[in-house]
């Protein structure tokens, strides 16, 4: 195979292996991410402020607490959707003498565009 084709193939494979970093909005609660996911299908954030400081101390990790929210399905009430919330943090220490690890929490919530939980699920 000619050298220029090998270089082109190598560059193409390298580009395919790279993932674009997700832009994460700094948030002090998940509420703005819930609303953004209702509007746009998904939202990505990084917890900051008092809640983030509490979690960092609790889990003995200085790493960022990242949050992703995605829309799963519309609900019967207009402007309301079922959402999946994923949060995680690297370097979490849960018990003495345990190595640090990436810990995640994934849960579902129903939420509405007008900043309330729907009556029906």
C-alpha cells in the first residue's frame, strides 16, 4: 500500500477514535438541566457551589460531579417528560483502605416545563 494512503488511513482512524468533549454548564442544582433536557432532548452540567462542596467532602474526592439529563418520553400532560438523570464523580472513597473509584447514580424523574412535577407519571 502506498505511504500516502497509509498516512491518510492512520489520520482517519485517529480522528474516528477521538470523542468531542461535552460542554458542561456549571449548575448549583439539577433543575436547569431538567428544563434544558425538556427543551432540547438532553443537557450536560457540572455541579458547583455548596452542594458540590458537600459531596466532595462526603466522598473524599476533589473531582468534578458531572450530570447528564436526557429525555426518555413525553408524558400525557403538555410540557412534561420522563427524564433520565445520570450523575458521577471520579476518585470517590467510600471506606477506609478502599481504592478510589468512579461512582455513578442513575435515576428517572418526571418533570414539567413549568417547573413542577406532574400529577400523573
